[in-house]
């Protein structure tokens, strides 16, 4: 394979990667904890967009449980976002038919 071909493939990969990142940034990922008592939505940049809590879960005598539910929902939403990133990256790499020596 010629160096020119490798450079062209690298440029194609970079463009597709940038496009994929832009598309992913606009997607939203949602997760709940406590059987739906706390729901969190994040975007593809990992920014928390919203946190919704069932009023029944808000108890000043048990703030630790509420905090745990919020953390669990955020972590699950971020996990879903990361899995989507990995899936898109794998699809992109496979779709390119990239055949670089040693990879």
C-alpha cells in the first residue's frame, strides 16, 4: 500500500470520526434508578441535561438514599452514552474497510 493511500484513508477516518462525534453530541441518553424514582438524561458530550425525581423519593430523613439513586442514574446514563460511542466507532472502523499494515 502506498503512503498516499494511507494518508487518504487517515483523512477519511478523521472526517468520519468528526462527523460521528458531532452526531453523537446531539443525541440524548436516559436512565433511571430506584424503579423509575430518579431519571437522568445526558447528551453525547456527557453533560447532564435533566434530573427528574418522584416526589415520594424526596425524604429529608434519608438523603443518602436519594443521593445514591441520583448517582446510579447518572452513571447508567453515561454508560449508555459510552456504549453508543463504542458501537459507532466499531461500525465506522468496520465500514471503512481500513487495511493498514500492522493493524
